[in-house]
C-alpha cells in the first residue's frame, strides 16, 4: 500500500519525525525481519510488534508511525494503535499489491508457491481488522503519492476539527 513511502513523505509535509515499526524492531533486535521470522517465527515477531507499539506509547510525541501490514491482526494491537493516535488505513486492492511485489523476495509471508493467492487471502483476513482500527480510510489504487498525501491532509484536518 506504500505505508513507508507515504509515511516518510507525510512526516516531511507535517514537519514531524517518522518511525517505521519494522525498522524499530530490526534496530532493537539487531536482526532483519526475514531473519526474525526464520529464527523465531511469526508468533514472536507479532509479540515484538506489540512491544514496539507499547514503546512508542511511552516515547513518541506527535510523529508519523508506519506499521507492518500484520500489526492490526492482534486485537491488543488495534487498541494500542488507537491509543497512539489517529490511525490511517491505506486501502489497496490485491491486484495492486501483486503487481508491486511481483519481484520482491524479502517478505517472509509471501515466500513459496502462489504469492498472489497469499496476498488475496491475507487481505481478506486483515481488512476487517484494518477497518476496525482506522479513524481514516484512504483508497490508494491508481493515485499518485501527491494525490494520496493531499487526501490524508484533508482527512486529518476534518478529523482534528471533530476532536476539538
């Protein structure tokens, strides 16, 4: 969906720092995400995601946070993310992800046979959790980064206006 790229560009526009939870986990564990999956499995990685959000709740102040795609799967994480701040779901069609990731070999959950089927299945599983967690939903298919960023900024203004 472009979470990291959008997060980086949004943080620049908003003049805020940006944290990518996958990068935070890699730094704290001194291992890459694929290495973490290989050594400890998905379950341990999901625990580390929860720990990363708890860490950010203690330390983050007015910053953009980009999470891994599986973060909202755990109900606890959905609650923690909402506590952290406004949650934006960058909604994307399976076909778009399949096209973008067709040559990407770094994603542990997409290794093996038929990554397209895995992507479709993962979206079907994850989208309800994303929607439950999100304060704002932005459809990103067939849009430029600037179009997406403008939509996010407009939605954030409306979101902030309703909270004051």
